[in-house]
């Protein structure tokens, strides 16, 4: 095979074209890796040297082009607050890191091919890939935005079975289809006498169409239990780069005005976006919030709604007399310490106030990944973060209204984690409230991808989603993943809907990312076999 990088570029193009927010193109992901697998097969069968290095570079090239084309908006967000040359450097971190990890996966695949059968090696490739995806949602540099199963977010009618598998089921399906077609074409490409017949394509067609058919049956037969709750989501459209130029009281009044315009007498939840309740840094002292002017104004507003609750983002802080958390820092020159939180708060007509501290923090912006990168704190601070990491809580916590309704307060980036959101549901959340501020990315595909991913959480858990985004896109999503209403971008507005609450637990909610755990075990076995062979040879 000649022009292997042309084949790799074709894979990059198909992966990008099949990725959200491209409409109706997600099925391309089911064949997108075939050109790359063919190109790598050509390297393996060539009579050349340094094959492992060539496989590594080819796979890394494919991944770099795909990731850069799909999440280019990372640069858009960073360049708004930093010089272009700095923004380019920082943008290369998520692009390059994903490419590096994927290149390592394929390098291990090449090592497997040298020792084991092609079928066993391809099974190892799938385990290694899912292992990479799970690593990329678990470590300090977590960025699971490009998990393969996310690719079907805007073709949600075809993946209703995520209620049983989560997004890793989608990753597994994508790889199964690609491998089936690759094996079918491989012999023909390298052996022109090998016949291709209709029968040989039936297995591939079955792998593609059977999951789709099951999903469509689920989609058209699924019915929500009637258990309505009236909810308002608010989109104040406050420029995140100019947030502190307007008086705090004016911002709160805007939120209340938009809420009132859509509210009914029976409205139970007003969902306001991330950091909607403003306060000068370091934020609202949680222990003193009942005397805070914004809190008092919200309580006054809620007097008009007997069962009303305001679920909002807030910048908050806690003071300590001693160093109690790794993220705490000294408060001025006094012998006290404090934590700053990107938090959510639930305010109702009682004196009770509930807080949730965002757990899945954005690397760099909200936490300094790994202790040895602490020298980069001033750089990250320029992109909206603090000079120290935000505080966090390890486990999610559900907000409960006075009437007993359980809401999952998901803050921005956290909506990408399927199992983390499922943990809220396991604790009793009856609907999902996503509060976010997508204005950092500008009018790019980033905001649309983020919205589409919320569909996956709705399907996995069969929970309605109320999404409040500061600058857009705010939306309501039903339990099948349909967007039943949404706002325009960069427009101050509010939406209202009666969403159905749900108490049922799906198989995925109950079991979590079991596919990733199984793949991780397989990944460990393959790596042990590889390293065992290496050490055995090194002793000879």
C-alpha cells in the first residue's frame, strides 16, 4: 500500500465528519477507522524497518487531525484572554495529549500483531482503546470529550440502548463495525484473488443494523411516566469576560425578571446557570449567605411561588481556622485558610440552603493537574481560574426541594461523565439540571457539542434534563434524548416546560461503566502478556 498518510487522512476526515454537531453523519464513525487499519496493515506487511515507529506516527497523525478539527474551539476560548502564541501552545495540550495516547494504543496493537493472531490482536486493540478512554476520564488531565460513544449524541434515535451500556457501549459498537469491515476488505486488498460476495457482507451488515433496529424499537415504544413538574430555565446572556463591569444587583434583577416572565403559579424550579449569583472574589461565604443581599432578594422573589426553588450556580467560599483541605490557602495575613468553590446552591422558601461543590474540575482552569505543574498556576489564572485550585467534593449530592423532588445539580464540564451523573440518580435524583456558562467558547461548535452530550445523560438514566446556559444553548431534553425546546445563542431569554420526573433505575444507572471495567481487565491481561514477553526475551 502506498500513500499511507493519505489513508490516515481519510480516517481523520471521516471521524471529523461523523462527529457532533454534524447532522445525520454519525454512522460514518462505523467505518471511519478502516482506512487507518488498512494503512497500518500495509506497514505490518511491508518489508521495511522501524515498523513500530511508523505505526505510532501514523496513528498519532490521524488522531491529531481528528481532534484538532473537532475541538478547535479550545483555541477560541483561550485566545480571548491570552496572546495568540500562548493560546496555540496551550491548545496543543488537549490535541496533542489525545494524539499521543492514541498513538501509544496503536503501538501496543503492533506489538500484539507481532506475537498473536490478528483476531486476538484486534480484540486487544479494542481493550486498549477503551482503557485509554477510561484513563482520559479518570486522571488529573481528564478530558473525555472525545470518547467515541459521544459521537452518536445527535443521532440519539440509534443508541437508545445506552440505557443499558452507557457511551462505552457506543465505543464498542463503533470498533466492532470497523473491525468487521476491515477483516472483510483486508484479504481482498492484499490478495486480489480473494472473492467478495454478498454473503461476506451480511455479517458486517448485521453488526451495523441490528443495534440500530433495537434502538429504533426502544425509541418509538418508550413512554414516560406522567409525573410533571413545572420548570423554568434562564439564560441571562452576561458576557463572562465583562461580568464584573455591571453591578451585582442588576444581574440578579435580570435573572428574576427573566424568570418571572415565564413562571407559572405552580412553578417548582427556577434553574439559573453556572456562576449566575454574582459576588466579588473570593465569593459568597456559605456560612453567611443568609445575610447576603442576593440571597435576600431571591427569597423575596420566591414569596410569589409557594413551591418554588432557585437552583443556581454560585461562586462560594468557606473559611477554616486550620489547613483542612489540599486546595485551601491562607486568607491574607490572618491565621485562617479558605477554599473557593465553583458551586451550585438550592434556595427555597425555608431557611434551609443546600450547596454542592463542583467535583469534575477543568484541568488548568479550575485545578492545577499534578503537583509538579504548579509553576503554571499564574498562566492558568489568566484563563479564568484561580491562582490555586478550586475546592471540590468527592461525591455528588442531590438537592431536595421541600416537596421531596430530587434534582441533580450538574455543573458544566461534569455533564460529560456518564457514571458520575448516574451516581446522582442512584442517590435519588428525579431529573437532571445542567448549569453551564458556554460563553467562553464563542459561537463555535463547542457549545453545540456540549448541548448534544446532555442527550446521552438523558438516555442513560431515563431522566429529563433542564439545561440553563448563560449565553446559550439552554434547553429541555426528554427521557428519550429529544430536545423539546431550546434557546438561541447569545440571547437573554427563559424557557418553561412541564418535565416528567422519574424514579426508575436503568441497567446502566445501576451498574455504571461496567464495559470500561471489563475492557480494563482485558487491557491489563494484554499488557502483562506483552511485558512478560519483553522481559523473557531480555533475559535470554
